[in-house]
C-alpha cells in the first residue's frame, strides 16, 4: 500500500515469508548454506558501502541553484551524490542521487548539522522538505534554527536514475477494471495485468531492479551522510521512511545521532511485505468507518446521511453507478477508490473528499470527474505517478520473498474482503506483480538494536490506516532505549506534520537536545477537521 500517498493505480503501503535453508552435510563437508552466501554478499556490500562513503566524504557536494523546473525556490540549493548501483561492486556502474538543502536559520553556534528526511513510499521524493523553511511552516521553526534541512530522491525516484514499468500515459488511462472481481474471468484478467506489469518493469528497468532494495537505499543514505560532511546522521522518516530508519539503525547503529520514526511500517521480517499489506486492509476499513461517522455527524453540511450505514449506502450507490456507467466516461470504481482512499489516509482530505461526494449527490458530477479522473495533459504529473508506482513495486517485490501461489493470494484476499471490502482487492492487485517478480527476491534485514544506537523517537497514531499501530509497538520493542509517543484515537498518517502541541513540543525537544521522556507518552488526538 503506498505508504506515503494514495496512488492512481489503486491503493498501495508502503506493503513475505522466511526462507529456511537446509545445510546438507556430506561427511564432514558442509555445502555452503544460502544464508552463508547471503552473509558473504552482505559483507561485500558492507565493504562497498564503506568505500563509497569515503569517496563521497572526499568529494563533498557541489551545491548550486536548483534547476528551474524542479520547483524549489532560492535559497534552496541542489546537488548530486554518486553511489554504486551494486554495493558489492563499488567500482562498477555508478548512479547519481539528487539532493537538496537549505541552511539552518539560526546562528553558527546554534547549528547542529543536517536533518535528512524521507516521506515514504517506497517511491516518495524528499526534495520538498527544505520548503518547510521557505514556506515558514510554523511547526518546524525551532528545528530549522539548528539544522540544515536536507531532502533527496532515493534511487530510482524522480531525478535519481528514475525507473519505469509502463508508459506513463497508458498507466494513468481510465477507467480501469473494477478491483472487486465478479468472476474468475475478472481475476484472470487482473492476474494477467499484474504479470505484464512485472514484465514491463524488467523490460524498461531490468538493470536497476535487482538493486532496488531498502538496504541499498539505507547504504545510499549513509553515503549522503558522508557527502554532507556529517559524522553522524540526523534523520526524520515518515511512513516507509520509518523502515529506512529501522534498517539504518540496524546496519549503522553507531552512525545515528538523532532519529525520528513517524507512522511506522512494521519491521518484523514476517510482515515485510505481504502480511503488512493484508494488515493495511483491516486498518483502512477502521479508518474509513471513522470518516463515515464524521460525515454523518456533519450531515447538516454534507447531506449524505445521519448514520454511518446511510453514508456507506451512498458510497455503494455511487460505486454501482460508476461501475455501470463510468462518470464522465472516466471515473469507475477503481478511480473512485483512488480518490476516496485519501480520506482514510489523511484527515486533511476529510473535508475535500466529503465535499466532492456531497456535490455529486447534489447533481454536480463534474467535481468528481475533476477530482478522480486522470488528466492526460499533465504529462509531468503522470510520469511522476508512474515512477512512484514503479519504485513502490520494485522495492517491495525485491526486498522480500512473496507467495507465488495464486491460491494463497485468492484465499487470503477473499477472506479479508468479506469484512474489510473498502481496500482489500485494490491493494491485492497493486501488489500482485510481486508473485511473478522477474529478479531474485531477498531476505529482509532482522531489525534490532546495535552498539551505539541512541534513543530513537517513535511517533504513532492508534488508528493509522496505512501503517497500523502495531508497527510502532514492534519497532519500539526492537530498538532498546527508544521512546514511543502514541497519539490516541487519531489516525491521520504522518503525525509530526500535524498541529498537536503534546507531540510537537517533544519532537522539538528531542531534535534540539536529544532528550526523550523518562517513559512512553500518550497524547490526545489533534483537532478533528471542522467543515
């Protein structure tokens, strides 16, 4: 499930199984186990990453004004960091990663280094992070006095050797088939699409695919740290960015200075990534219900019903209409889910989604078409959307072993759909390319504390749909000395960007002093949107 943002291709997190290798013993000679091979590979990659970081530290970053079409105003500056495509071959093919920064706003004495940011995905760009300073975002005024704000496009994303799996204009074309299958024929058609999508990734981006993994992004992050001239990393990861944080903290515990994990992907090897996506389906239904309750409470504004059941009936009516005759010829059930899933993702979408929904039933269908249909004239936006989906798929499919049995997918999703129909099948089809993935799937890192890891600050809402609450609890268990801030009865994805003084003040304190509370903290929810 796109852990950062809804994508047009249905829904997806930022969301396998453990491979048990038997060692055959012939006499006294052990055949090398797959895990020994993997260890050897990791050792080579660890050495390669050390070489790349030393090179980057020497080279630094040649900061310039950002290219005009990147949409990053002065005084934000942009530059490039070179990393190996394959860390096992540090002197082999290199790729360039786009980075940007804005200097700290305080004095030289106040400066504490760079704060690097990742917004999630996989497939999200962090380049807009320095704009929190240029747009004077009040939540980040204190932190920006002490830190340069640094963003980057991870490998495969945006300006960093971007990958693609399909023609962008074809990718966004609508209407797509209804994600909820009516027949075995519908399922066969979706399976064919998923297989073709996986093949498209290999055809268009085959050279990159084997190296599109979270551990490689983490190694890239350590090279960026070195290029910035920082001895230790200050990092804010949101959504999938928390999994980057979890793996970085495991592989480079002594390189961490401050680390915030906001809205946490469950780092358990058993969850990455197949089970994580199934967990999402349950959490999305819960948050969808929360939103419908709110719409019903505000019936005086939206006129969609005074109970959740009435609002749901309106949703099903809209869905059925769109299935029979796509609205404006473009908006069918798939496009509706693409738009409506914004509400369970982010509270900031509650009013806009409810307003469009309400307008439709008041006779204004154009608002829905404008909101949910693709804009084929927006070629840059469509390319970005296709690229984000390609990276999402490549990272999740390559990071971990996925079930290859269609029977398993069919059984699990049929069962979940009965009780959690909002997202289940849309999420399944989004991830199904992983069942026929054309490159070797890896074994996820065993996330745990290592020597030198400082206290990590974890922030998690109890009703988050994209990264369910259990993920924050799991990372907290694995990172000794970490602190968990729970936002109770809230479910907006990405907590540190919301106004909640109980949380905002603790984030500031941690970034400025490194101090965490003596015990875990529970904060009341941020304010509910008022239409």
